[in-house]
C-alpha cells in the first residue's frame, strides 16, 4: 500500500507505474497532508504522509477513468486556447482605441463579420475610413457613413504594428480551437462507436 500527494504533475507517471505493479495507492490531496511544524523537506513530508496513511487518516482523491481523462485533456487544451483568444481580442480592441478607430462604438462585436473584415483590411494597410466602412455586413445596425466617422484614426505605426500582431495571434488561436473541436468530435465518435 502506498500513499502519495497529488501535487503538480510529478505524481502521474509514478502512479501509473505503481498501479501496473499491483500496489494499492492512496492519492491524497495536498491540503490533507500538511505538516504542522518545522522546516519543510521531502524526507519529513514522506515520513508524515506515511504516518498519516498508517493511521488510516488519508482518503484517496477521485481519479477519472482513462477515457474521461483523455476527453478532459482535450477540453482543457481548448479552454486554454479560448482564454488566449479572448486576451488577443481584448488587446486588439485596446490598439484600435489607441489608433482612434472606434470600431467598438459602431459594431456589437469587433470579432464579428464586419469587425474582422475591417481589422483585416487595416492590417493590410488600408486606413481610408470610407473604404473600411464598405466592409459593413448587411446585418450591421450602423450605416456605412456612421462606421466611416468612427474610423478616422491617427495611424500611428507602433499601434498599427501592435494591432497586426494581436490580429495574427487571434487568427492562430482560432485555428487551434478548430483543431481541438475536430479532435474532440473524433474522440467522442470513436467512443460512441466502440464495442461495449
């Protein structure tokens, strides 16, 4: 019988190897194994965990089966890309404001069809408000004239550079999200079609 802490990612490979060898493993949450006094060392921690385990004071954490764990890995990766995508979108909006392109005032979502078409054109070097406004999608509530008035920028090179970098990052993250969606879809289909 073995007791170990589930801190970081260090325990995972050891857990798998010990399981293969037939050990009964108690994977305890770190908050239940804290030693009260003295300088913390790995040896002292190990002795303390062993003592708690010998007295039956440790309960094992829930561990999902391999299928659930794989799905969780894919979903966590997708969540990471979503978070980075949202951050890039926020930075794009910041650079647009610094450039005095008030796209946020005339479109509901700068990452919608109208917003992305305008940002793409700005990043390609088109800074003419009237031409940029022509990217207006027919669903957009504001007219081309209103959009053009909101896009009279100061055209600072450093802000344009920053906007372009964030736009490219945003597109990259979107591709990664699509790849995760595809992988999750394939994985779920393989599990549904697997023999019971």
